[in-house]
């Protein structure tokens, strides 16, 4: 999840060691005769956490928030799957595979999940994920078909950018708003391009759902002032 939120969503490439170390959770306690488990994040000291944007605590909590957001969006019989899909698809194929596997485990065993997370700043988040909600997530993840990525070049204005999340919004000359992730090399260049007219090389993956709807996932491979 952290790789999908802080960098480029991937299919098969190894997760960078810094991301793995920052988001590693260890079992701090288990509760006998129950399915309860307490997980604790790593300590953010030393040189282990260099080479990534944002603090280790922020990156870890952002990854945890993904699971909470997916669980909360999946609850409620009257909610459309569109909002949930709009949140899931940009995470990419690998993250959706893992979320789908977690949801499938809950749905197959008829289980729900009660979650609580306390961050270093004292912020606490709680949520419940029912079997029905997990089944919705499972279906969307398993029925989303990622096509082979294609490359294209666009020209437009860089309207917003986040170095922490590795995201940009580019308004093309045709008025279309492109929301995209950025490669690490591109993220480092964002300050020099912000608010400017830019030329961007994009990798575009088309994702088709079971109902036939198509969504596109954009990754900026190169960015330069136009």
C-alpha cells in the first residue's frame, strides 16, 4: 500500500527496502481464545529511513489508512461501487491483489474485522469491516482487468503536485484533468515545474470492470518545462 501511495504502483517489481522497513509491522501481543492481535510499527531512528519522501510515521499511517478507507467505503448497502472502485483502481494491480486476498479470506470464512490504529501523534482511528463489505471489495479486485500499459506524451499546465504522495494534476490544452502518480526521479523535479506549462511522458493503463466500465491509471515517467 505504501508503494502505491508514495511512489509508482507496480505489478511485479520488488518493493524498495526503505518502504518495506518503514511499514514492517510486528506482533506485539495476541489474545488467547480469540482472533485478536496487536501490531506495532517500527522505530524511526537511524539511517534506515533515508531516501524516501515524508516521515516514516506518515508513510506507515498513510498505508494503514488505505485499509481503513477501503473498509469504510465498502460498507452500506445503498452505496455505489463506483466510489469504491475510484479509490481502489489508482492503487494499482499489486495493491488490489493484496486487498482482494485479504477480503477473500474474510468473506470465505464468514468473518468481519474490527480495527483500531493509534498513531504516534495520538490520533486513533477505528473501523469495522463486515463480511458483506469484504465481499464487495473482493469482487471489485478480482473482476478488474488491467490492460498492458501504453505510453503517450501530453502538454499542459501543472496545476497541483505533492512530493509526499508522488502525485500531480495536469490540465491539458483540451481541458482534461490528468491525475497521475510520479516516478521517484520525477517527484524530485516537481518544485521546478510547479505552476508551469509542462510536457509529460505518461504510462497509461486501462482498467476494465466486470460491467464494462473503463478507468485509466496514469504514471508520469518524465516531466519537463514546455
